[in-house]
């Protein structure tokens, strides 16, 4: 059946899109207007712009001025759980405009970070640790391996968004079988250990074996020299039996609840992002991606920026009297 319209294409679009809920690609054919134009109308309508009003653009530009932008950003900071729709309703603008403003102000809506409140004792331990690391011109900073474990799942690193054309969607197959692997490694000023990948839950015996397997790598980077290992307070870490066997190997007294004082945490985040860009679909590809990017990221020249900023981080911890840092 042929459709014959005698009214403005914009009015046809509004009825078909907002009332009939027809897809833009279909509307393009019905009203004989290019998809590009239709999608521009969709964007304007979603932003609350009246496409029939030729003066609307100037009005909106004046309405969302610098002061309003600042107020919206301040409100989101003071009320972080508020929705963009509620913010928009309070200011009589579209929620997409609010979201755009917040994004342009550098804000991102995402999962909140849960953390343990630091006691006065823990804060003091963080200050003490920072001072010890900075003593003697930061000698310990350059003689320490910063170690940690990281878990990564195939399902958690799959990208959910991609650049797409209106009529050519990017498709991705779901992970057939989800897989999780764990990683351990240590980084230092002189270099890093290889990446140890395992699937078991971490126990003291397993941890002892992992460190034992990589101790020679650490010694090779610090020949005939005392070096340190930074590890967090995971129950599986405990006391390392091999401390008695290797006299030049010591463990730092690391303050609890202090991932912000372990620079390998920043490297884990970078590694996960690199692996996510590879979009591995199987365990083998996940492992290969992890190893490949680890080798690249832990080249000495690539590690140096992490360590150069670490000294500033320790000074900041002291200045803020042990308060947790935004790293």
C-alpha cells in the first residue's frame, strides 16, 4: 500500500517517530527524506529541540549558559547518585543535554568504588611507610619489587560499545564458555618478573611456589644486591619460607588497605584495557594477549613513568596525613 502525505515531512517524522515508534531507517523511506536528515532530527528531538521552531537553536544556546553548566556539574558532584533525568527536570532541559554537559566536564557515570574506612592507626602506618620509602633519597623505591595478583574474566573485558554506521551494526558473538584466570607479577625500577598465570584459588603454598619460581628473575635484576618485595596483606601471603634461604631478599612492612601505594595496581588497569582491545574469545587467546601486552608494558623505559610519579604519591600521602589517595 502506498503512503501519500500532504503535510510537512517534519510533522510526519514527529508522528511516526514519537507516536508510532517507527525506526528512523523506515521513516526515511516513508517520508522520502535521507537517513542522515532523519537521524539529525532524532538527535534534536531527543535533546528536547523543537525541529519545527526555527528560533529554537538560539533560544537553547542562551538557556544552557556557562553558569547553568557550572551549576549542573556542581550538583552532580554534591549529589553523585542523582539521575540525569532528575537534574534535567529540575532545570527544564533535556536529560541528554545534562549528560553531554557532565561528560564535557570530565565526569563519567559508572560503578562506584567501595573501600574500607581507614583508622587513625592505619593512616599513621601509611605515613610511616611513605617516609621509610623516601628515606636516603628514595633508595628503597628503586630497590623494591611491587607485586600483586589480578583476576580477569573473558566476560568482563568484552567491549559493549563500538563505532557504528546507522545501517551497519557491529556484531559480536557471545563468549561460548566464560573463563577466569589469575595473574601474579612484580615490577621494579630495573625491570619486571614474567607474568605468572594460574587458575586456582590463592593459598599460602601456591603463593610460596609462585615467588620461589620467580626469585631468580628478581635476583638477575639485582645481582649481589639486597632488594625488597612489596606485597599486600592477603591471608595467603603470610610469611615467606624462602626468606631464610635468600639473605639478600626482604619483605616490606606494607600498610593494610593501601592499594593506592602499590603502583602495580595502575599497571594492571592498563593491562586489562589492552587485553580488552584484543577482544579475546577463548582462554588461549586471553592468556596470549596477557603475556604479549605484559612484555611490552614492562619494558624498562615503559615502567619508568610509574616510578617517577610514585615518589610524588608518597609525599602526597605524608602531606595528607595518611588519607587514601585518588590513584
